[in-house]
C-alpha cells in the first residue's frame, strides 16, 4: 500500500451539518487530537514481501492523530471520504521538527499533516528522517516480533494502538509510515492498517573448495538475492576482496534464478589490481523479471600464498539509503599447512646446514617450490628430483620450511646427508588435514616400525638428527627424527621432552 494518507478535500461545515441532519451515517467529524484519551483497539498488520518476518523486530511510534473525517457521501461500503492528520502531541511536534520536516503553512497543514498529504516518495523520505532522530519519543510498542513457533511467520499484527498515523521501525528493513483504520474503516482511496515490510537484509553466502596448495587452483560459489521491488532498489553490486588469491577473470559466471550461467554482461565487471578480487555491477538485474531471485556467481582463483581468503559484500541503494551485506562468517579461508624441519647432530647441540630434503605428493610426484608456487616434477627417484631442482636445503641454523601445502599425505626424504655424517637418511610421511590444522607424522622406510604417530599443529616442527660416527649408534637404532608441535613443543624440547623416531639397527653381517 502507499504509505501516506491522502486527504480528500473535506466538505464545508454547512454540508457536514446538513448531512448529519439527514442522518447520512457520517462518522465523528472530530477525533482525538492527542489531547484526550482514545480507545486503544486499532491494529497495524505487517506482511513480508517474500520469505518471512523471522528475525525482524519492530518498534512503533505515534506521529499523528486523525481529525475531520467522515463518510460524507454516505457510501454503502462505509469507507471514509476524507481525513486530516495532525501532530499527535507536543513530543511528536518536537520530533518532527528535529527530523527537519516543515509544516506547509500555505495549506494549513502542520508537520504530520504535511507528510500525510504528500506523495509516497515524500513519505519514505520522512520515515527515514524520523527514524534517524536519536531522541525520539517513547515507543508505544517496542521489540514486537513474530513468535518462533508462530503458525504464520509471514505476517505480524500489532494491536493495542490508538487510531492514528505511526512510524514503524524495522530492525532489518526500511522504516514505514502507516495509518490505522478509522473506526474500523478504510479510506475510499486507500486501505488502512496494513503495510508490506521493505526488507533491507542483504545476506551473502560463500563457499570455497579445492587444493589449497600454493600454486593450485580453487573454486568459489557466491549466492545473494536481488532485493524485492518494494524496497525501491536503485543500485546493486557484488564486491569480492581476495588475499593471496588471483581470480581467473574468464572463469567468472553469473546465474539468476534458474537461468543459465553466463559471463557477466560487458562493462559490468571490474577486476581489482593483480586480480585480487573484482566488483560486479548488478544494477542491470533490477527488473520485474529478477526482483527477489537468487544470484549465483562462480569462479576459480590461483592460490598465491598462505591461507588464501576472500570476503564477499553486496552493496545496494534501497529507497535512497545505502546498505551492505557481508559474508556472515567473515573472510572465507581455505587454510594450507606449514611445517619446519630442524637438522642437528645426534644430541641436538650442533645445527647442520646444507642437509637436503625432497617432498612427494600422494600421487607419487615430487614437488618443487619455485617462483612463489609449488609445481609437480616427474622424477624416477630422489637423485633425479635433486637434479630437477626439487630439493630444499637447511640454512646455517639447520632449518628449512615446507609452506602452503593442501590436504593430503606427503612423503619427506632426506636426499642429501651433510658431509661428515653417516649416510643414514631419514624419511617420514605427514598427513595434512587443513580443516583441523594438523599434520600426523609417521616414520617410514628405515624408521618403519619404531615410530609412533605424532600430531603436530600448523607451523609445527620436525626434528631430524644425524650420527657422525658408527660409535654413536645406540643399541636400538641409528639416526632419529623428532617432532615438535609449535612453540609449546619447542619449550618442551628445551626441557628434554621430545619424541624420538629411531631407526632399527641392522644386524652385523
């Protein structure tokens, strides 16, 4: 319905008197003007344009009172031919003035009457201005909401109101100006006491999937709705801001409702620098054919660094006011896993540099990190992998890192043993679960059978020891692998609490 009460020009006093004398069924010509009590039996019924009203709460403020109304033409339907609206009371007058609403002195209307006699756009502007005033009069009803177990969640009737003109402030929608029925009757030109909720909820859902290893390609799906027509949308756009991702522009597809997915129309897509996201101007979707329909955007992106993430935001101008809706969970992150190797001598007192390690994915292919990304290398063994550049060596402090790994099981082998140490290379597997942010380390090969499974956290450390003399061989084994789970485990190591992954001693020939 229109949210303003249009005053039909009232008949003269003489005509009113004559009509009353003739018994034409005229209603009271002078209603309560806020100075006297009135029966609180009027209602306002709110309806959802789409979906339901769950989650909305409503506060109701009295703006104006009715006066000079009646069924002057004695219509059989009993509808009111005309009415005036006046400020409800002094508090309402002060509030209206604080909102910047001016009385139309030329027509004799006060502030509330000026709004009611205006057009729909003027009423929407006035509603927004009134809702924005911080020191509003006390609400006559507050916190009204649809009950969680309500049979009908699409409508809400607010009762116990005096007849008059009200501002309804919606927690998740545009404010509304609506008048109650007059003595249970509507105007000839307008249904009273009902309004359609103009929701401003702009929700975005977003999911990401795929191998989050640096250099791999992941996919995303974004969903949001075109606003309802009754919210008077003027513009609509979707913005995607990415971190450690490069969006593939040619992969971006848009689907509206049950339509086919297609590339965005020319001129509506703007890529951010380095393709770190994009903006899709969807204002062209604001048509009768699309209002209220779901928009689905799909695209792929290349992982550029650790823990790639992005945030989706919908921007819309609704009834002249800008609104936004962002993925409720915040940035959508596809975590990847980092861990370190620390190479030392047998007792951990000497860091060993230039110890080399290779890593293989679960498909058996070696992995090489170069130019900021991981790539697969076809090599028949460790020596071939080393020759292909798929080896990482420890630094002067005996450390090396494997960063940005996706889910899966990887095999790590000591491919180059430092000079002066026994050629007893360590080997282990690590099973990465990025959802849990954990990696399960298990000794394999020469260590098989003596190593318990140990779980490290993202960023954890594997300690690898080497012997430089056969006399250092203990009765139960030779070189060892030790696992440290992050900073806490480093402290534990300092206290002597480490996990030793020992290899079996081979019997003498």
